C-alpha cells in the first residue's frame, strides 16, 4: 500500500510524495475502518485505469475495484474476471434517475417507488416491481444497462485514485 509520504512518480514526471502529487481529498479513504487493505492501489492517469481493468478481466480475478475522483466514487465487482455489479455516488447513475432519464419510467412512478421503498424498507428496484411499474425481467435488463453505463463512464476518468480488494464478494465492499 502506498502511504501519503511515500515517493511516487506519475507519467515519467519528477519523484514527489503522494500528498504533494494529489490534493488531500483524493487520498484514499474508500472503505470504512475494519476492511481489508487493498492488494493494489494508486493514482489514476491516462493509462492506469485501462491497464488495471485489463488486468482484472484478463487474469480472471474475483475482486472489487474502488475508484474515487474528487467527490465521486465508483465500485465495480468482478467475479472470475467479469464485471457483475457496479455502485456509484453519481446521482445521475442511481437507478431511479437512470430509468427516468431514459424514459423507462415516469416521474410519478419513480416518486411512488421511492415511497414504497421507504415504507417497506426495500431497494428501489424491488419497489418498482412491487408497484407493478416494471416486470422482474425488465429490471434485470435495466440493471445490466446500468452496469454497462457505469463501467463505460469510468473509462473516461483521467484522474483520481484506485484501490483493488481481491477476493471481495458482492455485498462485502463499499455501500454507495
């Protein structure tokens, strides 16, 4: 693991300490206390993130990749190299907004599902099914589209911080 005072070099630039290279807000604070330490972590640049994703997929890893950039964060879970789940703090990528922006549900349907979700203590997707707004198979298709969109959007990141937690199963990572 890299510490804030450890020497680092980005894109063949000069050697500096990590805390001089990145603003304090970008230093890794991805998981709450008590979680395992990352097996690999570092700053993101033009080449880092695609290489990290390639390594996870090509190696067939079961791991969770956490990426943060300013106030945004994403978590992608891989099982045997396949991305199977993605969480995001980006409001536009949340399920309700994702479906609303694509015309898959109306604003009043989203509002009702939010109420149902809160009243019953269930996830929004389950509330959309319970309210009869979407069929289960449609929700699965939407969740797959959402995973793809989150993954593809991540490929555009040119700065930030990544951390890999190998062996993390779904549900063990950061709840975003």
